[in-house]
């Protein structure tokens, strides 16, 4: 699915930059299509709170998904940029904006 979406956006050639949000991007091999990789890390407890807070996932379901993913350490090792998402949404947006500004200019 990621490959198909990537090809659609890429072939349209309408955007200077676009973002793919995919928890399993490394695991699927889709990272090979990307010019840059941004990894957002977060403590497991925050990730669990956010996922379960959406109301559609149990802790058991969340842990099953986590088990399918590479560790933050492994993903960060391969990243061009790393954002720590252990604080506020405003902080996350600020860090993301810095990277966006660096990539777009």
C-alpha cells in the first residue's frame, strides 16, 4: 500500500515534499523509496497511552503491534532526523517544523 501511494504522489509531481506516516516503514522495505527518514521516538508508556486513548485498541493489541516493529534504537540508527515525542504537542510541532524548514529550503 505504501508503495502504491508513493508512486501515485511521486508521478503526479505536484509537491516539493510529502510525508509518509508508517509505523512499519523499515520493516516493509518502503524506506528505500524515501530521500530522507525522520524517526519519531517516544517512551513506551506514552505510546500506549496515545494508542489506547483513541479508543480502538486494548493494551494487548498495542503490545502485539509493538512486537512487530523494530526498536526505536534500531530505527533511529538508520534515520536522517530524530524527534523525541515525550513532551507536548507544541514541542513536537516545533521540532517537526525545524526539520521541514531544513528540507524545503
